[in-house]
C-alpha cells in the first residue's frame, strides 16, 4: 500500500492522473456551495481524494495523511475528519479513480493503460454529464424565453426552462418521438393528476416543440454520441457550448 505521496513533486503519470481528476472536479463541483476561490477549493478536495485513496478508504489513516499533506489541519483534526467524510460521500467516483491509479502502479501497469483506466472511471458518472447538459439546455433556451412567456403558462421562467430542458433530453435520448413520448408518459407515474395527461397531448406537444429546439436536440445527441466513444465530460460540455454558441459561465 502506498502511504506517502510527495504532493509537490508528482511523477509524470501521477501528474496526468491529477489533471484528469481536476478537470472532472471543475465540472462536478457545484459553485453555489463554494465560499472560497474555486481553484483553492478544488485543490483542497484533490488533497482529500488523494488521502482517502492512499489510505485505501481507512478514514483514520486518511486523516493522518490529510494532515501530512496540509499540516495546518493538525490543530483542527475533528473539522478535517468531517471534511474527509463529506469528500468520501460526494466524490467517491474520483477517489475510486485515484485508488485505481495506485493499484495499477503497484501492479506495474503501463502508464498509458493507467491513464485510460482512470479516464474510464472518471467519465462513467453519467449523472454528472446529464446535470450539466440540463443546465446548458436551460441556458440556451433561456436566450429566447421571457418571463412573460412563462407567466402565460402559469410557471416561473426557471420552471418553464426546466420543463423544456427535460423535453430536449427525452427527445434527444430516444430514436424517435414515439419512444420519447412513452418515456415522458412514464415520468407521470407518480404524478397525482396523471389522468389529466395523455400520450396524445404529449405527442402533440413534442411534435410542435421539436422543430423549435432542433439545435439543442442535435447538440444533446452529439454529447451522448461522444460519451459513447469514451469522451471526457469536460470536453463534451465544451463541444456543446461551442455548438450552441454559449459562453462559459464563471
């Protein structure tokens, strides 16, 4: 088991692995929960990921390693332990990726194979891509949807954008409108007024809606296609922004 890591002088493959994880963290971390500089926050998370992975998920040992990586936590071990527990819960995928790197290193796996192994683990978290794609769809659709449009449908603007972004996802994720309609109808399974929603009404809405958002649908489909080819989540999102001419939100 590797217990000591020189955080200031990583080996070339370790540096490549860290860069992969950092890129993933930049798209995974929710900005609204950050109260310090994002770059600083992500660097702290990376240290926690390294400590937990290097300890093989032994949280007492992870605490010792975390303090070794950043001695200022020596005076507040309980606070640091809580941070590590939160990291374990929220960033399990990234911890698994770094643990895989350490295991592969011990097994003398070739650097390129290690890189691909870590890459596959990091980009297997489809829900992260789906969440960020949903946000990009809302951003794109929002350029042509006003508050008055939403009020006319008795919804808030964000509420209507959320509905429309979900419709884009359902249409883009299925081979045809009929399959998308079936998926949409299934989403009403636990809806208290399901009897008010018919497949025919959904079909009519989707047939009207799809031509108006063809750019978003095509961009979403492109994203799913790149994902199937093991594309990196940050790269996929960058392609979607470019396709829809969206500025990256700071």
